C-alpha cells in the first residue's frame, strides 16, 4: 500500500491524499460503507459503484462465523466471493467481541468468546486473526485490540491499552512472517487505544508511531463519550501519528463528526449510521435531517433531496418513500440506504474539493449549519 498527500488545507489539519492498493486507488478523505457480512445491507454492489464507493468494510468476527473461512478460502477470498473489485478493509473483530460482554473473556493469549449464532466457543488471538484476514483477502487488515467501554477508570484503560500493545507486537510479528494469498498485497494497521485519558492516548500513539506501519487506526472512540472528548483525543493522537501515513478513525460517525475529524487530520472513516438510520427512516439531506416517518411527508411529492447526487434522490418522492417505510416494504431500506450512503460519499467528495482549493474551513462552517437542521 502507498499513500501520498496531494494538498494540505492552510487553516486546518485537513489533507487531500491518495491511497494505492492492489485493488485500486482510494481518494482521501474517504468514507467507507460497512459491509459486515460481505454485503452492505440492502445495497447491491453495482449500486455501491454507481454512488462511487471506493472501498468497503468486512468484519472478521462475522465472516469467520458465517460463511466461515473454509468457504472464503475456496471462493478465493472475499473480493471474488462477493464480486467486488475494489479495496476491502477488515476489522479484526475486537469491537464485536467487546460488544459480547456477557459472552467473552479476555486473556493474555487472546479473546475467548461464544458465538452469537449458536453459542459455540472460540478464541481469537493476535496470530489467528491475521490468518483469518489473510484468508478473507482484505487489502487493509486490523490488529486485534480491546475496545474499552465508556466510562472506564484509568487503571482499567491502562491495563487494556497495554494488553492491546502486547497483542499488537505478536500480530505484527505473525503478519510479517506469513505469506499473501490470491496474489495481491495486504497491509496491517495498528490501533491506538487509551479511552479518554490524555496520557494514555499519548503513550499509545507514540507506541503505534514507533512501529512504522503503512497506516494507523484510532479506536475506542464514539462509544458513548462526549463529542468534545473525542475531538480532544483526536487532536492529541494526530499530533503524534506520522503525517505521511493515512489515519483511520474507526466507527465514526455523524456527518458533523466526519467533517470535524477531517479538520483534525483524519483520512478514513466508517460507520453503520447511514445504513442503520436509513432502515429506521432517518435521512441525511443537503438541507438537514429528515424523519421520513413523520406525517408531514405523507403528501409531499417532491423528490427526496433536490440537491442529492444519488440516482434515487430525484427518482422517488418523500411521500412514496414514507409509504414504503410505513408499510415495511423491503424497497424502503434499499432506497433510503442508497440515499444516505450517497450523501456521505458526496460529503467527503466535497471535502476533498474544498481542501484542494484551500477553502475547507469556511466550507465546513457553512456545511455544519445545514447538517444540524431537523426538517
């Protein structure tokens, strides 16, 4: 993987860049749709291409359990299995294991957990999650980490961070001695942890920076902490992580979070919010947020978003989409998901354009005013 910075905004830490992988180039800042099980929920791969998705996510925990690594190995990896010819990033499963608080146990060896599907017992170690991600064939792989809950006390956060660092060293050693599959290169990202404690975030960022990997991730944020704390942690971490490497903020977030993250020097984002909110009738538009379930849209035959860039935005009316949502029709999830993902991808595309002309800060200020509107 290669990364180059094309331009830097003069008033913020926003950067315009380009990541090159074996499966193609990624323009940054970028939003990555979440395709947990080898599918972005309710959206065809061809539709992802039409709304200009450049990279999607898969999840090691879920893909390991179903369809299983034997199926993925025989298929030739996730790219071929799902017929996606652009880059894929996989989360190591650390966050999913963290979510299974009643069904998992952390040890020095790794994370022991029970499947949410059938209750069967499994263990993820720093080494076998590398092996699993090798078989999945992701272009960018994540290290196994513990995502600490919020709130947690300093001592817990410190012990968790130190365990993540010990796991990281084992993961890197194993990654560096294992071979690629499917004739395309793979990259291994470490993850900064430390909860909302400045000292811990500083230590973790310094540790990760010293390892000199091709890119770095920032985890353990957007787990319930105040937004101001998240931004403060990002500023601390990004002042330490090397400028010449891409920075990936995991699981974040709202459109406003993304713009503020870009201003603080983040290059890559992912979140289930656009698709999850879509399935619940919450739409992001150029003029603000819409709850399409509200009765006010029942006879509104105007298009979903007159300024929208998705092929669905000017094809279906608000009234029609509301009807589908209220009727629990499956097409509703498809239309709304495509719309929200297109909105996110257009948002980061606009951000790239504004960084290119050194107008990002002014544009962001104006954009945030509209994003905060409830229509």
